[in-house]
C-alpha cells in the first residue's frame, strides 16, 4: 500500500509519527470545459490518491520530498526561498507557499513526504490532488484552519501561476467528493449537491489511452478559454448582463454568429450544449436510465472531438471501438483533453469481454498498451485514521 510506504518512509527519516492525509484524484462524468465558463459539472473523487505524511519541525524550513516519481527533496525557507530544483512537482509547492505568504498565513517549519497512485497526465487531476492535499495537510499540521473553499481557491491560483487557467471543478471534486456519489457543482455560485451514480447491472470503467498531456505547458487548454471569453464579450455588446458564457443562450449565439469567428462560435456552442448534457445526465442517473446515460456520454465525446477539438485520434479510437460492441452503453474522454482516460459505461455481464476487445484493438491500431481502472468513488480529502 502506497500510504504505508509514505508513512514508514517518513518515520524512518524523521522519527515522528506524522499526520496522514489522503487526497484523491477525480473523474468527471460530464461537463468538460464548462467550469471556467461558470457552468455545470458532475465530477467525483476516486480511490486513487496522493498521500501526505506531515509533521511540524522546530526549524525555519519546510521540506517536501517524494520517493515515488523523481526522488528529490526540496527545502523552502519561511519566505518561500529555495535552492534550484528539478522536479516539476516542486513548482506547485513553491506556488502554494508563495500564495500562503501573500495571504499572510503564518508558516512554520514542517516536513512532508508524499507519494501516490494517480497516473500523472491522464486526466485524473493528479495536480489538484497534489495541491489541495498539500494545503490541507499543512493547514492541519500548523493549525491554520484554512477552509475547504479557501483551499480550492489557493490550489486554483497555484495552477494559474504555473500556467493553466483552469476552473474550480478539480479542486471542488478533490475537496468535497463523497463516497459512491458524483458532485453536481454549479460553478457560477459554487453550490453543490450529491448525486448517487449506481446504475444496477452496469459498471463504470476508465481506460487510460496512455497518451499523456501536460495542460499547463501546452497552451491549447488556455486557447479554449480565450475563445469562450471572446464570444461572451461579443455577445455582451448586443445584450445586457452578460458576464460569462453562462449568460449566453443558443439564440444569443445564433444572433451573433455573423460577427464571430467560426472556430469561436463552435467552441461556444459546445459549452452551452455541454451544460445541458450535465442536466440531462443527472435526470438519467436519477431515473436509472443507462441507455440515455450512455448516449449522453457519446454526445459529449463527439462534441469534444468535432466542435471543441480537444480529443486525440487515440481517444476517438477507444470510443469508436466500444460503440460497435453489444453491452457498451457509451464513453467519453475525460478532463482537460489532448490525452488521458475515457470513462465508459458498460453492462457488467459483458464488461470483461468488451474491455479486452477494446484494449487489443487499441494495441493493434496504435501499438500502445492501454490500462484499465475500475471506478471506485471515495471521499474527498481527509485525515487517515
Ligand atoms: C482540467 C481543468 C479543469 C476543467 C477540466 C475540463 O481538468 O483543471 O478546471 O476545466 O480540465 O473540464
């Protein structure tokens, strides 16, 4: 177990028995690129996680290390200064410490060891798990009482500093997720409620295309955001009270079509329709309608492929292959795009066959070994007993 290794490593190195924090990754059932458009999303926190072992020390240094990815220890002083480091993850901690200092939280020395089993760059939000988990652990170790809402904002700000202009879906899923439920989040006012997602006789499965993305470095994600901002500001020239894409209807969009770039128009249309898909999906989940749930997943996927243009040929292949099989209800790419996992809804009795068929067709087509993860929805960030 990863968390035992993290804890044992901490104890052998620092002697103290640490506070252990589990910070989960997340899936998203539907509602992609709607969060920064003040729209609707339906994510869930999963059992794959990053584990943090933390304990106060009596020095004026914060040390962070992992033995799992790139083994490296990074040490920050209480003003956030540090020696040069190589690990990419170090940038997140650096950004967080800088933000906490700006916000005048009183930092004290502490040691932190982390490790986990969320595959990086696969659309399961390893970076939100990293940021939210670290802030939560630090807040507990130093008695800072940072609320979950505030943690989400700090973690988002850290992503922005590194270069990804993300919304708040990932952070909310990681912080507010609840076992066996999806989190229906309205990103306009950040209200949320829980939706049970069990469909009797059907299983949710993730297939990792093993095409890794780095959204913070590739700017395509940010370009989508810019397109949406352009559209709502143009619509705002013709209508009052337009503050985000959430205030733009399909009719508004059609009216403004002549003054919009064709690509931006397509992007905006996708966002409005994706919000509607979130509402429909909730209705289907609540009434136990697996057929329509599956169809909605597929609509979402092909809209991301053709209109929002954030999938890859490999992800399209995974979905297309499944669509030909009996018992396969639907699937879609998940997360920011350009790689990562698909989320699939499959009849449980046909699951093994279907997954095997998809995986071997994928290997033949691309030469890549895809990985399969069964979906277990677990609680959001918490201290482990
Ligand atoms: C990434 C971002 C999120 C969200 C998704 C796409 O995961 O961090 O804020 O925009 O992409 O839905």
